[in-house]
């Protein structure tokens, strides 16, 4: 099982100093991946959660320049917020410059107010997401790309640089709705839900297997998971996680047990969002997991 960490590029701990320090810590502790998230502009109602948020692709470029080994991902990029051709260019450039270390988590988005600010038709976010995935794959893999879709058309074009990964960065589809599961099977390399319980993962995995039969997909997508986590090293209170839902919490022994169950379900890659009281506590959590939990996890 691969294990990555979310870095604090959003909310109260985000700053240029904490972002750089977190990137370097993740590389030093030999985590498999590091992760950013995506929003562009926050309605006042969401300001506490998303008011301070660095652009994920810019942070990923910084990470590519500061590191040599670790994979670099976004969980998830809201595809309708950027034109599909533009996203294809930015992600291809990132993959080339990082020597093939990019993972692209994608989603359709949930914030209708944010879409309205960007003048995007919220009710069309699903079709836009599907089409933009197809655009990226066409531009990344075809020497003479052409496309005739609902939102974009092109032919007789040159698209360079191509990604370092021959098929392009793997696409992990976020969300747990029926549309997200269908999108995973049609277009994704992995299903990438957030804060799901073991039973919810089993249910989602079963639904994906049924969809694989429907769409005649021979090899099912991989199962990955982004989840909040807290290593209990003392009994002091900690802040409520930003995302509602299931989380991993407990002593190192308890976390090993919880993650072993996830591996038995089939989770291949964890993206851990450590819940810290402040940045010092956050980095202590990252260090504690790397030294007290990870060496005992199943392969």
C-alpha cells in the first residue's frame, strides 16, 4: 500500500513557509505522494474553509522543483473551472518537468456559488468533466490530435510538450455519487473517494464492478482513498476536520488495525489529511505516522 500526505496549502495553516516545509518533510520521510486541493474563489459562506487556498497546480510545480522522488497529486482538480485544453497543457508541462511524477485527481465540483462566479453552467458540470477528460487523453497520446465535442473542437494542431508518462498522468476520479462511479469506470485509472467508511468502500467497489460489466471494462480501476487522520499521542483536544465523514483516529496500534482493514478491502494508495491543532502539531503528526505507524502497515 502506498501512503501520501496532504500538505497545508489551504485554510489557517497555509503559507509559503508551511507549504515549502511540508513538501520537504514529505520527501525526507519517504512518503509516496503529496497532495493539494482545488478551489478558486470562496463565497463568504465558505471563507473559513476555502478563503485562503493556494492554486493547486502552482503548488505542484513548486513541489516538482523542490523534490526528486515523491509523486505529486491534486485531490481533486475541479475540471470545469479550467478549459480542458488549458488543463491538458498545464498538467502535461508538470508531468514533463517532474519526470513523470504527476497524479491527476479530478472532480465535477459541488459549489454552485463558485461556479456562478466563474460564469459556468453548474448543471452541465458533469458533461463538461467527461469531455475535458477525453480532451486531455487525446492531446496527451495522439501525435495528430483532433476533437469534436460539445464544448471544444480542434484539428490540425500541435500539442507539445507531451507528458513524460506515455499514457499521461493517471486520472483518479473523486466522489461517490452514481455519476462519479460511472465516470471512474468510463474514464478513470482509480476511484478516489473521500472519508469513506469500510462498508461504504465495499459498497462502492461492488457498484464499480457492476459498472465494469456494463461498460465491458476488463480490468477494474484501482481503489484509492483520501481520508482525515489523527495519531493520538496525548489527550488534548484537536480541531474538527474540515470534511465531514469517517476518519482514521487512535493510537498507533489502532491505526495499524484500521488501515489493515482498508488494505484488505483493496485500497492501494492512501492520501492522508492529518488533523493538527497548528502547524507544529501537524508536522508532529506527519512524523509520528512515518515512524510509529507506517513501518507496520501491510505491503
